[in-house]
C-alpha cells in the first residue's frame, strides 16, 4: 500500500463520519478539553471502547472492597 492509498482510506473514513449534537455536562467538557482540542475524537474512542465492552469502570459502585486481614490473637498492637 502506498501513501496515496493510505490518504484515500483516511479520506474515505472521514467522509463516513456523521455530525450529531450532544448535550454534555460543562464540567465534563472542561475535562475533555484538557486532554485534546478535538473532543469528538475522545467521545468516539470512548463509545467504541464501551461498545466492545473494554471499559472497566473504576468508581465506588464497581470496586471490590479490599479486606484488611485481622492479625492472629495475641498479636494486637495495643
């Protein structure tokens, strides 16, 4: 594949894109803008990962609590 074919593929993918309007929380938009000047790319990648089931959420509701082991009797640090 030469450079011209690569450019054509990229142009074709760009032509397949659809513009939509999305309402997002303003704080979320600010966080995205710290990552990139092209928020649509971040949103597109996130949606692709979500659809493939690649996202592992990391918040209070999805974490497995870590149990702190209790020392055996007689080893308490009183």
